């Protein structure tokens, strides 16, 4: 039953109107007060309002003005009932939201027709609104489950379908194969032909995949150039291999892009349920690990997951999260591993090593968090903190009379690519008042060889600051000998792999003798790391090695313990 609010002064006209509305089956609400009318409208939300001219507390013109400040009520149709013929007032009323105006005398049919017309229009608007809302909800739901570009299921829907396939497979004692596929060299297409061409290629590739794969498979686009394929209940690996062959063949045909024919290859990683894992998150990471391995091979390569492949674990993701707060929560500490002079027979310096003591899990190995910090770029902020902490501590030792020559700080390749690195080091030295020759910067041979010419220029800027430079892990990189004479370095640091059990390894002995002699000819000091026995120490001393570090000298220790060893 439609509800109509009648706002009209008591009297014969109102009584006739109410009788007519009741006869037509309308439910009516009645008031003659504009203030009470507002309360009724808010509480009852009528389908239509009939509003007379003379109201206690105001008139219909004022009521319309009040409703303008009630956005939720503006959609209710309003028909004004008046005896005044005033075109200006009528226009003002329409401007304030009135939908119609009946000027007395008017017939019952005029009133009923006006009401019916406004209700039909209101119904049409409501239907239109509901349709738009339904379509919007459907579109939002599709956007949450499908990739916009390729119209393939996205990661969210993939997980649902993979879970369904795994449940059915578990009930039938069957397998599920999860394939992750990466299109090779999509970046080259984007760079040379533009991202529009790259999008066309992705769309065409997705169409080919859905066209050649069995209907029981589920294909999804994960991110960028990566797709996922769920193969339910393959009888054996041969079935999977047949699917792989079809994929490589289909994608191997040329793609027609604007102004260019291109050929694509793919890399595919495969993980199997339940053979590899029964956990969906682990299975996805295993397939990604196999894909990473496949990418290292030739084009159109595939690899099944193996237990020895590195998989990103939930622990690593948690560590990355913790890492982002570790600096501000003061969870890091710098430890110092002593450096020992073989000619002077005493400790003359140290290598600074970062340590992380998490408040919940305790000690976290640098082998876990340093690579993560480099991948995420957090190594820049962490490296700045280490440099500042080391310079402050070294300056304190010097000012207290401790015989420290230099403390070495490792610089990662990520830090070396920071344009502001030299200025940051200059600012830290100035702020801590540390003489530059008491700071030693260690850079790895591999990091320098990534981009030789800029690296050499950067080392010269370091030298201009007055700091000392050590080439770390010497012998493990490549092409170092051809550039060694060009590098403005002070120290060669021999990798542990050449030092271990040196007294029993004639080959390494010959290598080290020549390295030490060559370094001295170039005016460089030589330090060997990883010395654990007295025999190793005496052997290196006999070769003329200048410095050593390792557990024979002392393990990494905090600043207080190191000061006691000086």
C-alpha cells in the first residue's frame, strides 16, 4: 500500500481529499503543522506528499525550503495544493523541489492523475537506481575476481578454484598440477613498441592459452607477464608434459602487433598437490620457485619443483615486516671483529658487523635479513645508521686514548648506487669529528665489476674524503686483475675460501704468495679473513700477509668487549 502524507489545514477540502485517497487504496498520514510534517517525513518516509497552502507554523513554500536541507528526503515527490494563481511563486516552488501544483478548483480525477503520474515516475527512478546499483555491484564483484585487461580470473579467484581442485583431488586420491607461466622478454616489447603493444600481446597470449587448454583447467593472470594454470587430476607427468608442449607451440606462433610481428617464448614452473605440498600458499610459492629456476635456463623451459629449490617462506615475509620497524625501535647493534697486525703482534682495528636482536624471537642472522634489506632498499637507511654508529664509536675510542687505527664498514651494491652516498659520508665524518683515515670502506669485487667506470669514479670520490678503501672478497669475482691497477684502493681482503687450511693446500699457498707479492708491488696492504688456527696464522705470516681476522684473533663482539681487547 502506497503511503501519502497530507499536509493540509483541517476542513472540508482535506476531508474530501482523505476520503478520495482512502477509496483509491492509499494509506494516509495527516498533519497541518509544518514542524510536525518534517518529523513525520523523517520517521515515515512517505511515497508522496500533498501539501496545502495554509499551515500552522508556516506555509508550503517554507516547508519546501526546510526540505532542501534534508538530502535524504529530496527524492519524495511533492504536489502543492493552492488557491493562489501566482506564476512567480510556482516557479520558486519548483526551484525548491515541488513536482506539481494543483490550483483549486480541481477535480478528483486531476488529483488522482497527478498522484499516479508522480508515483509512476518515482517507481521508474527507483527501478533505474536499483538496476544501476545491481550492475555496479556485479561489476565490482567481477573486478574483484577478474583481470581487467585479459578478463581472466585474477589471483583471488585462482585461489578459490585451486582450493576446489585440491579438495576434489584429495577425495579421489588424485593430483593437481599448478603451473606458473611467465612470458619471456615482454619488457623488450614494452620498451620498443610501447605499453599498448605489450597489453595487446598479453591479451592475445591469454586468448591462446584459454583456446588450447582443456576445459577442466583454470587459467588466471597473476601479475604483469605472469599467468597461472590449474590442471586438475592429471593422470601422470606425461599428461602435464603434453600440456606444456601445447602451450609452447601455441605461444611460439607469431603475434601481430602494430607495425611488427613478434615471437614469444615462455618459462613455466610446476608444483604438484599433494606430492610437493598440501598447503595452497606453500604450493603457490613452490611453483614460483620452480619458475625462477626455469627462467635461468633457455627459452621455452619448464621445471618441476624440487625440495632443494629456495622458496620464500612466511617467516621471511614476517622478517621483512619486522625489518621495517627495527631501526625506529632501536633493535640493531654494531659488533666489532678484531683485525690483527702480524708485524706488530696486536689488534689495530676492526670490521663492523650489524647484529639484530628482535624482542620476540631473539637473534636474527644477518644472512636472513641483509639480503631482504637489499631487495627492499632498506639497506640504505640501515647502512647510514651503521656508518653513523661506527664513526661515533670510533671517535669516542680515539678521544679516550684507545689505539684504534681504523674500523671497516661494508657497503652494499645498493648503497653504492645512491647518488648522495659521498655527501652522507662527508656529513657523518663532520658531525662525529672522526678523522677520515680512521674509517675504512669495504666494497666487494663483484659490486664494483657490475659497472666498472662509475665504480672507479666513486672510489676516487671516497679517496678525496681521506677514507681508506678495502676490496673485499678478492679472488671470488671476475676481471679484477685487469682493473686492479686502476682502483684507488688501500687494502686487498683475501676471501676465506683461499685461507681455510692453507697450510695443507699447496695450490692456495702458491696463489696467496703471488697475490701478497703483487699487492705489495702495488703499494697495497693484504688482510686475510677467516683465520681459525695458529697454523693458518703462521703460514700467512710467512707469506708476508699484513693483517688477519677470524676466530683465532677473536669473534665479533660488542663495543665494550672490543675496547677491552685493545
